[in-house]
C-alpha cells in the first residue's frame, strides 16, 4: 500500500496501528491545530469494568486553536502515575505484560513538556516492537483534506479514526483476539495498541498486516 497521511495519537488504537502496518510509509500530521474529543490526548484500554478511558490533562488555554506541536501537557497533575496504575491493573495478568512492562513504564516516568513529542516517541516504540520497516515523515505544511493527496500517492486517513464513531469498515475490520477480561465483557474492539501488545505481543502486531491486507479497500472514510 502507498504512504498514509494520518494524525498522531496517544497510544493509538488498533485501527491506527493496523493502517500503519500495511502502509509503505507514514506521513504524520504535524501542522494541524489540536482537536478536542480525539485520540490525540486519550486512549482506551480494557479495564476490570470494561472500556476505560485514559486522558492526558493539558495546560489551560484554547487548545482547539493551538498548533499541535505547541500543545503542552499539564504535568502538575499526577496523570502518569494514574495511567500506569490503571494499565498495571488492566494488564498485569496479560501474557506479555512482564515482557514489555519495563519498556513501557518509562513513558510514564519521563517528563514530557509537549503532547506531540510524547506521542511521536510512543509510535516509534510501537513500530520498533512490531518490526515495521516503513518510513516516517512529518508534514511541513497543512493541506486541506482532498486537496492533492490522491494524486501524489498519499492516502489521506485524517479524520477517519475517532473515539466518537467506529472506524469505517473500508479501513478496518476488527479481528477478535484473547483479552484479559473477555470472559466478563466479551471482545472489546479497537482499543489502544497497548491492549494488543500486552495480550498478543509482537506476533499480534505482525498479524495486523496479514489480516488487514485482505480486507482493506482504502476508498475513503465513508465507505
């Protein structure tokens, strides 16, 4: 598949990871303005009581109008400790938790000033663990959706993945896999890549490419 233009998220969902896995390269949107109610500063995990949202607090201000690379994290709040505690509770008994915990924990110890920098390091870590060999570039200017992307060999997936609606079937079809609390809640689709990492490990990340290649149409977000 060609390169994909997509937003940078916090511990992005499986659909994001899946789309990246079958792309030759990623063009990460670095010139947009922050958008509330998105995965940019939140992720979903499978907790004891079902889907649990983890949100990064941001410094006060009109973030909706702030360039994404200038959005600052409110580190005066103990969000990292709270997130890591929730993750340990959710995945402490997962098959691969002990294998990856020491590598994931530093993301909840290092003091990141900017949201974009944290998210970029997270996806670089995920790609390293999956063995993904594609290229990563950051956009140098903002282009409106549907401008010149299709003619330049770039698939524009911005706006396709949101916590407010299921990812279009043209981009992602969830494939059930064993989860920690599946006997209690059933399969919970499209959670954070953390769920896939701790439940299936590297084989799970690689499995995305094989399953999605046979399903993906990459037509548009409305298909």
